């Protein structure tokens, strides 16, 4: 009997790698929120534009890695990429009426307050194993200048664990629109540039994780330096005012 069970286990086809899994289909709630709420806010209110959508894999899991300058970033990112992006959220938010329904429909997954980094990585890896695009802000917290300043290796570790690529994304100007310390939004343009996928690290060794993290940081900051997206060409950051204003800028 035991030999038969072993033979059956051996005959089972191996599970598909996360990068080859079918992407979970957006729910009706997600579509309604994306088109009725996020679309007008991003495209009309903040005059949003996106470049590089051809770099986004249509199917399979991937780690979406972005800079972080505003609470506006998560919903804008999922809308701009054209496929749901799962972000971790505090578990208590899922108990709030309506809000819990909305963020769950948008792909958010709960992480308990005080959970260890190991637990957060495990939960995010589970999402990748289901074929999701999983979002990570590479600095871990909002940055006043909107750039990647102190990148953490968590995104690279996720990619190494699941064997999926990293997709660098630059969110331009969200730190000026509604950044740390602002009590009200400013209606400046927010544009999103999508980079080219970075292969998963060769191993979970620190040197390999740091190498992938540096490659992602370099792409994101380079796209930020390219500035806002203009029709037919890439606008220099200085001309469009996409970079953080200098200390002498009265609008800062």
C-alpha cells in the first residue's frame, strides 16, 4: 500500500511555477472601483499618464517594485498596470464595514499588527504562489522626495523565494501631490513609468539579493530622472518640474 502511494505521488505532474500561473481575474468590485473611482482621480484630477505598459507580463506572478511618496500610490499603481496588484494591509482594516470589502476586492491581503518580517514574507509568497502581481514599496515607507533612498531587500527575497521577476515602476510626483506632512492634495500631474523586468536573484544569499535590489533601484531612479511623460517624447525632469523642488522653492 505504501509503495502504491509513493508511486502515485511520483506520477503527479509538478506544480506550475508561479511565473507561469494564470493571473486571478479581477472581481466586479475591483473593476467598478478602478473605472468609477481610480480612473477619474488618476486620469482627470491628476492628469495621469503611463508609459511602458508593454513591459507588464499579462499572465503569471511577479513582484511589482515601486518608489513610495504618497498614500495615493497603491490604487494608482494597480490601475496604471492594467492588472490587479496585491498589497499587504493591516488586518484590522478588513474589519471596517465597506472598506474591508473594497480593499479585499482590490487584492489586499491582511497582515496582523506586530507580525514579524518572516510572517509578512510568508503571506506575500502565498499570494505569488496563487499567480498574483504582488506590490512592494522598496523603501518600506513614504519618502519626502519620492525617490528610492534606502532600498530594502524584501522584494528581492520574495522574487528569489517564488522564482518570479521583479518589475520596477517609477511613480512620478505623487510625493508632491499628497506626500508626508500634507493635509490636502495638490493637483499636480502624476505620471507612472514602467521599467523592464529584472530576473529573480540567483539565490537567497545576501550578495545576490543586494545585486537585484540595486538593479531595481537604478531603474526606478533613472525613470524618475526622466521626468513627466509628454506626447511623443520623454520630458526632462527639470523642464517639467517632476523632481522634488529645491529648498528655495516656495511651493515645497
